[in-house]
C-alpha cells in the first residue's frame, strides 16, 4: 500500500493528537463537560486521536523506501482491523448503553503511539 496522503499530513496528524490531548482539560476548565455529556466528549476525543493517528500512518514520508511501504502494509493491516473492530465497536456499545461507569483502557492509543515512534526510527 502506497501512502494515501501528502507529506504535510504527517505533522498535521501530530497537531491533531496534541489538540485532542488538551481539549478535555480545556473543556473541563471552561465548565463545558458535565456528567450528562462526559461520555460524548470522551468518545469524541478518542475518535479525534484515531483520526490523527490515521493521518500519520497514511501520510507519505520523505525518502520513502520499499521497506517503509512494507512496514506500513503490516501496520495498517493489523492495527486498523483490530483497532476499529474492537475499540470502535466497544465505543458504540457503551454509547448505546449510556455506560459511563465502566471506564475502558486506552491501550489502543498506547499501541498506536508506540507503533509510530518505532516506525519513525526505521
């Protein structure tokens, strides 16, 4: 799989991740987040982080070699399928149930970040 997005989407993905990281804190300080909309903001923040990660992995990198394309193929095949199948399905289930009590882990975000940092070193 070749890169689907231009080079500038890689730094844009990191900007999206930084914005998604600080939005919850800013919204809490502004008093926007309440008990009634906590689940909505929590899931929207996760989706924004996923979008930032997708921007990073699908962006063309400078001096991209055949090995980079192979690594992207493996990462996309494994990470996208498993992440969106399990995590997004779980998020939809919690939204349908209105379940704010059960807090899920952010292990998928840790996986994505580690994958990008390791991939960036190659």
